[in-house]
């Protein structure tokens, strides 16, 4: 099976680019990450779009490539919530807007350098309710990345210590069978 999926690779490459450029920004990944609140610059990566759509499957791109053949392309959806604030002037909305837009542009650059030609930015919206005194600003950016669906079987899990416990019933008799993986004690 493919060792590297497109979205985790993009995430790792963007985090590495930020580190290489010396831009210190927290970048959590996962479904719980957008709900954490912080007063620092932050880019939360979430699989799927905000409604939970994972993406769509399209025809294979570059189907003859070796070492593995592509069966299809998964146009995988994800979204990021880019948030920051200008602590030098927390009441100035122009400063908050500018800080957030600049962080979004730096993120866009990192994504472009990591995945040029294989991603799209599908929408960008200001995130959160219109509240009187919020801390900074945030953008919700919905994207798609092309991910190859390879013609490969899933590599099996390590078998050491693996076993299956099966209950077989006939009429009123139940037997439990235990099957050990080959090569296990």
C-alpha cells in the first residue's frame, strides 16, 4: 500500500517549510484541533470540508507510472483554519485583518511550494461569528489535494502474537475456536 498519503505529506511538507523559514506557528492536525482556542498564531488542519465531505474519486492520472499503477485519483477535501492576531494593537481591526491575511499568504506559499499543480483552494471565508470584541481574526480555507489510489494490496499487520477468536454455534451448542497466526508461539 502507498506509504505516504497526499494530505499527510502536504501537512508535513508545509510544517517543514514553516520551520525552514523560521515562521513559528502551531499547526495541529485532526478533527478536534479547530475547537481549541489559543492566543497564538495557529493553522489547524482538518480532513474533509466543514460539512464532513471527504472528497470525490476521478479517473487515474498518469496510469502507467511505475513502480505502482494508479487506479483512480481521490480528490481529497480538507480545510484549514488560519488564525492570528496583532498583539501590538488588539482593538485595531485593520491590524487584525492584516496579520491574518499575511499568515494566510505565507501558508499559501508553503502549500504551493509543496504541491504545485496538485491542489486547489476551493473557498476562503472569514471564520467565526461577528462578535464585538474577538481576539484577532481567522480564515476558513477549504482545499482539495489530488491523491493517487494505487493498485496495491494493503500490507498485512505484523503477525507476532496475532490470533483470531471465533465463536461457532449450532442449535444450542457454542464452541470457541482460537486460530494463531503462523510463526507465533
